[in-house]
């Protein structure tokens, strides 16, 4: 079989790792978005969203491989010298629209969390219907898929290898989605961290779309954020959040000791 050659087996291993790394932000979005569904349907929503997106990702892979030249050709161009210039392909439009939507979603949820006045009995946002949440998960999964598929095509163009990597990454998401969602539910303080990570992912998608489109705004070229910079920023956010949590816990202990000493 074509899939069982040494070269393809090596490429498959690389692609599985690539899908796992690039799928982190996707898994985080699924975990957060599923919290908007009715409680009794959240697990079903996550599984349905991932499975539908998995099938559509394979279809998307086939379409992109078949129409690769059309995907790379500009749909339209804008040349307003000194203001806006760029050549927009289908992929860049998806990146820009997806990045803008992801930033809007993250900022909206962050503003909602900041609006909560009573932490002991937080006012939840009105739940969305299960169908709407599944649709959002599938849509954002496909947007994230463009980045991973285009990156994967730089490694190999063997459809069987690419499709196998997508299926394995989808199964990994199915295994991890419930656990990540349960962790966020138990540790609501990390929901803010997750939303800020999604905000950065939105910036990354905008930068990627602008870079591929050779977009310039007011004479300044839009550049893509490197993956190294992205993961460094994420690491800093996580470390700062963990240190802040430990510092707050230490302060709380010191206040309890001081209060006990004052009473004695």
C-alpha cells in the first residue's frame, strides 16, 4: 500500500505531530464554546461538532488538493496607494474573516466575564441552542483547518497520508475535548486565560491572512506572527497566570494568619 512506504510513514508521524500542535487552539475553542450549550447536551455537542468537522475537513482537503491553483489565485485585488493594498485569495479571506470573528468572540466573552458582579453566584450568559453551538464549532474547525492543511501540503501531497493524519487528530480531539472542558468547568479562573489565548490566535490568523495577501495598511506591511513567537506568548501567559494564582493563594493565607493573630 502507498501509505506503508518508509517515506509516507515518516511524513505521517510529522503530520500527526503538526496536527496535534496546530489543533491546540481548536480544542480550546471547542471546550469554551461548548459551555454555551445547555448543560445536558454539552458532551453530545462536542462530539457531534468534532465528528461533522472531521468529515468536512477530509472533504476540504480533497477540494483544496483538486483546486489548489484556484485557491492560490487572487479572487480580487485592492490597490489604494498609501491606504490599502493587497491581493486576496480564498484562503486569505478565510484567515482574515476567521481571525476577526475569533477576536470578536473572545472580546465579547471577556467583557461578559468582567460584567459579573457576584462571583459566588455568577450570571451565566443565555445558553445557545445545541445546533447553533455545533454549527459554530464546525465553522471554526474548518477555519483552523485551512492553516493546518496548507501547512501539511508543504510536507506531502499524498491524499491517503493527509487524510489519515486528519482522522487521527480528530480522534485525539474526541478523547481530549471532554477532559479539557471538565478542567475549565472546575477551574473557571482559567477560562479568562483561554479566552486571551483565543484572542492571540485571532491576531495570528489576521497576520497570516494579511501576510499571504501582501496586505499593506497606510504604507505598513502586515507580517505574520511566527509560530515560535506565538507559542512563546502562550507560554508567558500560562506562567504568569500560574504565578499570579500562587501569589494570590499566599496572600490569602497571610491574611488569614494575620486575622487569627489579631483576634487572639
